[in-house]
C-alpha cells in the first residue's frame, strides 16, 4: 500500500514549506494549521530586527492558519501529515506526534 510521507518541523523550519506549491501554483501551506516561531517570541529573543522576515507574518501572507500557544510554550499542531511545533522546546512533542502518525498509518 502506498503511504504518504509525514512532514515535521519546529521553530523556524516551517519556513522551508513557504515556497512549496501545488501543481496549480497555490501554496501547499495555505489553509493548513501551522505552529511557527511567533512574532512575540522573536521580540522576546531580541531577534525581530535581525531576522530577514517574521515567519508568522509570512505564514499569514501565504494563507496558512497560524496557531500560537503562548511565548515559548511547548506545543504542536497536527494537520494531517503536517506536524509543526512553535519553538525549539516543541521539538520533542513534534517527534512524538510524528511517531504516532506513522504508527496509525501502519495499522491502516
């Protein structure tokens, strides 16, 4: 049986998904629930004037559904096979969610 891949990313890594397009040209991230390093976290880390763009803003611009769980909160968003975490503290919960997703696929 053909299985879809699971994609996991935390903190600023979901930026890699911004340029991914569907065959018709629309962003793959559009209308997907995604957690990324938030504007408030960039500011708290003193990075909002250092980074080339604020990921939360870019996500909104591409039609993604940004979800925040608070500054530096450990959290995960699962939208099908797309699993994202808000910040570095979320890496473990992203990995755990990816393993659960893969195990569920095995049972099907």
